[in-house]
C-alpha cells in the first residue's frame, strides 16, 4: 500500500531529525528554547506517524 510506504519514509526522516536534535541536546552545549520546542514537536510528529502507520498496517490486514 502506497500510504504505508509514504508513512514509513516520513517516519524515518523525522526519526533522523529527532536523533540529530537529541545529539545536540545531549552534547552538553547550551540548548535554546527553539531547540527544546523543535524536540517536543518532533517527538509529537514521530508518535503520530507511528500511530498512523499502525492504522495503515491494520487496514492492510483487514483487506486480506
């Protein structure tokens, strides 16, 4: 299903962005409010994409 593939690719990109931001936050350098906000927003996006991916997988199983 194309929908599932798109979700997987987007999720992978967002997880990579989140990992990069976590690296910045955990590096010990000064963390700005913008970085904190981006981190929270990315975590929310990753969680939502994972939920959507679960729904897509359930839809595929129902079609079979």
